[in-house]
């Protein structure tokens, strides 16, 4: 098979020029100075656009090298909050995904008709590269990395980024000429798209998350489903048919829908049979892929793999390359990562399980008895699914962070538990509950922002604490 390189009709149909004001005289406001906001600012400033950055953090919390770079670019910086007059005076507002849009300055600007655009939408209008976009509540970073490796193994040049780390604007600002851009997309990014149009869209799953930001679960679902709203005939939408919401999706457009699921059912293009992945496109002979050397644990990772296989077939990649990638992929840090062992007890880090559904999947990935370490900043979801998944699987729990009281209340009478003030204490208490052959599993079910800068920081602290505990 020859890999498919689609033509330009699979990119966003609107060009940036003429749609929004980006000339030197325009006043452009970038809201949020995270990595997305910084790259957006660089792109604009280097083209002579007058840029103001609005950042809620005080200036003393920003890195000096970032402040120096902004000064060198001639960028105006407002810190310590968002000023409504700045929003109202802008010709264009470009917002970073982490910034809520229901704050008063945004509402006032939108009421006045100031154009508001997300970083992903902005970047997609700057490139001609076909996009493979991956979203879902859980698993999207791992799938994005897998697809990047798959394309690399096929001899294709690809950019891998988006919500996973490097924003799409960084690619637009750089010199790389990729055959494809593989982009992890969050619901926050999808909230601000208009013309964003992937060649291939992949939705892995949808379960309650970010309910501290969305008005309801349904609002969160609708955000995820925006991924394919601009897709046209000739493009692909790949859906997890085991997900109840996704199994009922039938787009009105002529996009080619490919479905996958663990068991063989009518209408599915990829399933599992006899420890192999079986997949075929419409009218195509079935291809079989061995899973014996697949390096990830858990049924959810097998589900996600089926979606990846369908991407490979949709692109016309050689099945041999798909098989090699399956056998060689070892996953990402902080996703069911084995980090150590002591006296017959294994330690696994799933710090990326930042919501309840992810923690449930982590618990369900093991046959051994578990002691779970959970907690962090509560995100508004019920913990009852995790409680149900823990029955007959979890020997005990250690809870920490802001949500430890909520977790304790949810698990009362179900498992023995204790509280911890930091990760080292949590690991020591979890080990004391465990027996030889058990697994101590970090599956927080919460965000990390109460005690850590992000989930990766939490994972590093866990690995370091395990190392210290094991080797003394």
C-alpha cells in the first residue's frame, strides 16, 4: 500500500488572511502565557503585529527568560489579572486553552463583537499540513505518541504535538515540513474552533471530566463532538464503538466513519480475536496483527490500539509497519508505568489518571490485589465508579491532597484507608497495607494542581519517592 497524502481540501477551508486582522496596525491580545500563548505571541510579534499579552499570574511568578524575550519582541505584558478595557480595545483575541471564557472581560468583548479565536484554530489556519487529531477523556497522549511513531516507522515526516506538549503554533512558526501533523486535542481547545478540519479525527472515549469548568456533563460531551464538525467527504472519523455515546454518533456529512471495539459486532471495522487485532476498511481484506509483544497493560489500551490500527489502514500504511510499531511501542511515563519493586510488592505510576474514569481503568488493568494512592484537586465528578471498581480488587487505600476527605467519605466501609500529607508518607503507608504479590498503584482520580505543577511533576515525585523507599 502507498501512504495517502491528502490534498489541501482536507485542511481548514478558511485562510487566515482576510478573516481576522493580523496586519502591523492591528491590536491583537493573547490571553494566557503558557506554552500555547508564548508560541502564538512569537508568531505574531515576528511578523510585526502589535501584541499585548494578558496573564493572570503576577509578574514575579513568570520566568525571567520569558519576560526578557517578550521585552525583546516589543510585546506589552499585563499581569496579575485580566483587564476588561484591554479586551474591549483589541481587534482580535487569541485565547490559550487553559483560560476559561466565562470571565467578565471575555463576555464583555464577545458582546461587543471582538473576534475570539483559540490557539488551535489560529494555528490550523497557518498550515497546509493535513492533521490527524486525537481526542477523548483518557488515552489521547499515548495514542498521539503511538501514531507519531507509526508514521515515523513508515518513513513519513510528522509533527507530534498539540495538547500533548508542543502546540501546533510552534510547528506553524518553525521550518519543519511534515507530511502529517498528529495533534492531541483537548475539550478546551475544541471550545474555540471554527474552521479546524482534520483529515482524520479519532475520538477514544467520553466520560465525566472537567465538571469544575463545564456547566454539565452534556456540555463536556458536546465539546468533544466538535472535533469532526467541519470534516467532509474523503476524510475519516474513527470512533470507539464500546463507548455508549460514541456508538450512537452518525455524522450528517459524508465523512467515512470507522468503528472499533473489543468484541466482534456488526458494523465494526476493528476487533480483538484470539489475542490478535483484526481490522479492515470497507471492501478490504482483513488484516491481522499479533498483540503478544504489545507493551501496555489494560483493556483500555487494547481498545485504543484498535483505533490506531484503523488510522494506519486509512493512511494506506504497510501492515508490516503497523505490526512493528505495535510490538515496539512501550508507552509514555505516568501511564501505568512500572517504577519499582520491594519485597515482592510492585509499584506502578499512573499519575496521568487525573479523572475518575482513568483511575477506574487503571484499577481494572491488574489481576493482582491493589493498594491505591489517590487524591489531589477534586474535579467535580462522583467517586462512586472508582468505589465499585475497587470492590474485590483493592486491599486498601491511601488518600492525599485536597480531595482526601471526599475520597475517604466515598470509600468509608468499603476498604481500609489512611491519610497522608505527602507522597513519601503515602508510599510508606501503602506498602504497610500491601502483601507480597500486591501492586501499589498511584491512580489519583484528581488533578495535581493542589500539590504539584502538573501530573508529570506528580509522577516524578512518585518515582523519586519509590526509589528512595526501595533503596533507602
